[in-house]
C-alpha cells in the first residue's frame, strides 16, 4: 500500500452539488428567501431516536458515536430546504481526511472530503422546502481514522421507515473497501493513496441495494486470511471480532447485526499459499463465522481482480474448502467464481463500472440461493 504525500487542493464548496462546509452561527442573516435563518436551526444530537445507524459503531458515548469501517452509514429524515451534518474527523497521522458519501432522497449523490476536525456540512441547499431523507456513508476505511458523529443541525427530524429486513455482511480486503475506484476528482497515482476510495459505490453496498438489504463491510485494505501485505501484522480471522479492524481494537457485539448472507472475498493478498495450510485456515474461519451466525448463507468468492494463475488456484482452494464443509453437513456454504478479472481502477483494482458488474453477478447468485 503506497502512500502518496503530494499536496492537493480540495474544493470544499461544490455549488453544482449543493454541498457546503458552512457552520451555523447565530449572527448569520437569511441567506435565501424561503428558509429559516441559520440561528433557527438547532443541533439534534447523535442519540436522537430518529437517526438510524448501520455498521460497526462504538456507542460508548451515545452522543458521540465513533466508527472506523468503510461503508458505515447513517440515515435521517429532516424537514426544511436544507440541513447540516455535523461530525468530527480524527485526522489520523495529522493530515489524513476522510471522505463521505452524501445521498439525498435516493437521487442526489456526491462524495465530499472532510475539511479538518469538526465539520458542519450543509446539504440540499437548492431543494424545495419539504421532507427530505439524507444518507451519509463513510467512503474511506479504518486506516484513515474514525469519524465521530455529533448529529444534524436542522429544524426537526422525522421518523424513518423501518430498515430493510434483509441483512448482508461483506468480508474482504481493499476490493471490498472500495479502494481505487473513484477517479472523478483525483486521478490514479495522484494525491493520497485513499483519494480514490468510495465504499458506497463498491460491490457490497451495490449488491445490498439491488436486493433491498442492509449492509456491513468488514474489510481492510491489504488484509489476508493467513498472510497480509504491506508488513501488516493482522489477518482477518484475528480482527473479525473488532469494531476497528485495522487497529485490532474495540470488541464488536455480533448480536447487534445478524446477517442472512455473508460473503468472503479473501486471498488476493495471501497469494498462492500451501494448499493444506490455506484450506485449513479457511475452514477454521468458516467455523468462526458459523459460531456467531448459525443460520447465514456463507458465500466464498474468488478475487475479482486476480490474475489467471491466482484465479486458478483460488477456484481449486475454494472448491476443496466448500466440498469438505458440505460433506460435514453444512450445506449453507457456497462457492462463487467471478466470470473474469476486473482491473480498470487504480493499482489493478476494479473500477467504479467494474463494481457494478461484480455486484450484478453477486446479486444474481444471492437471489438464486435465497429466493430473494
């Protein structure tokens, strides 16, 4: 994992997308004719019952919940023409700034980089007055640091519909994190290594949205099953039970999210290992997953960015693993091999269009085994 330290300039006021870093101050005048003065907006704190959270989140302080993993998302419904989302960026390493995805009314969508410590990001500036739904998703992963959610600044929050009943968990590495897929603002090999992250548009959330399901991304760039890249000392079985996977910290309570389907996309960083060692470790990991999710359908995936040799080995490894697990009586473990390799993103990763195709294949397979 290469870290690029070139200086970059980020434009924080994206007029076309109606997103502004604009903290609310009591002395602000009316800035448009059909809305309350800024002073009338109030901070609705993070522990409000009308805010929905999905992901591995530390609620030790309910008014300042923290989350590290890519793909963690928060949803709320507000009344008015705009609101502000309020959060604190850890600024890990003193300069690394997280990206978030903002989606309004399931139609307006954009990615924004945090501007420092505490952020007050105004969204929906040009929308008509009324009731609007906003979703905020962490696009960058644990290695960029946590976000601490502080709440929404708006007139009022309204109740949301219940979350979808279906749940999926996607376990994996940088592919599952959505690394290297978004070159809309900063091209590959430019800026920082995380500038092309977009978890919201990665294959996991895309698959979940295709199936009207909730999602969790349990993923870290560079991680493997028995061998991780880039001098990392962690492997997925070691950190699977953590809230912050990359820091191997914070015990996760699996009772908080019981998925119907679990996908495992590991092996790219392991490379071609001794087959007996790898397959034994894989079966042990499936046993761990089965221990916390006794009824889930488990799908073992080949790496969608592997070259021909690694794809060949991956198929053979997974075939052996799934056959042995099935022979022991667990028929809810499956293998899926992607139709080809997808490498149109940065560093040989799948690109944004590739993730759409990967999600289509995975969506069809999940439908076939679940009947969804």
